[in-house]
């Protein structure tokens, strides 16, 4: 068993993600991604804090991290037309600026406390200027490094995730 210096987790995550020192390769060739829930929360928070406009695969990823159906997701962000989530995820239409900020704020509210190592400013989303992106640009590629910290008060190792757009 050894830690992989770099691992492309695009298939597992549903959009381009490179894990740096965060995946473990076993002797049989299988790969384990430790602390998967923390990793998913961290990636979701890192993505919504980047001002680049969300594309369909990213919206689908965010919805899946929240473990919501399209209808449940629409209800959470107070949409009357529940079918619009499917159209966003398939890049048929894009959410408007206000709706995109509501999605981003929902992610921070529900997952921000589960994303160690990411500093979230009080005005992070309301003050954000969302940068237009072409659908053809596809999702942002994120890189995540797993950093192990020893904390004497917790008697052992705690893992903290740090993510950044690459």
C-alpha cells in the first residue's frame, strides 16, 4: 500500500479533479480515496468559491454531493419549475446570476463546515462577480492536496483538505 503522488479522480468525481498525495494504491492495484465525504465537501466548496460560471457537470456534481434529486434540489433553491435543473445539468440553459449565487450559498451553508482548510469570507458569495464562461470550456479542473496534521489535543492524526482551481 502506498500513497499516490498524483491521481486523476475525474471518473469518481464526475468532473476534472486531480488528487495530490490523497489517494492510496493497494498492492492489488485498487485505489482508495480516504475521507471521501470530506473530500467531496471540500471540492464542492472550492468550486463555488471560484467565480467562474458553473457548467452542467458542476451543477450535477454539487447536487449529488448534497444527495438530492433534481426536484429536491429545485425545491431547496425555491424554483417553481423543477425541470429546469435537468436543463442546467445538460447545458441546455444556464442559471441566471442571482440563481447561481443562491446555489453557491446553499453549498456554503450546508457543506462549508465540512471543508477544512478552506477559508470562507463572510461576503464570499453576495460580493462575488461571476465570470462568464463558455459551455465549451467545460468544468474547471480542481487539484486537491491532502495534508496530514498532528494535533496533540486530538491524540492522533487529522486530515485536512486543501483545494485550488488548476
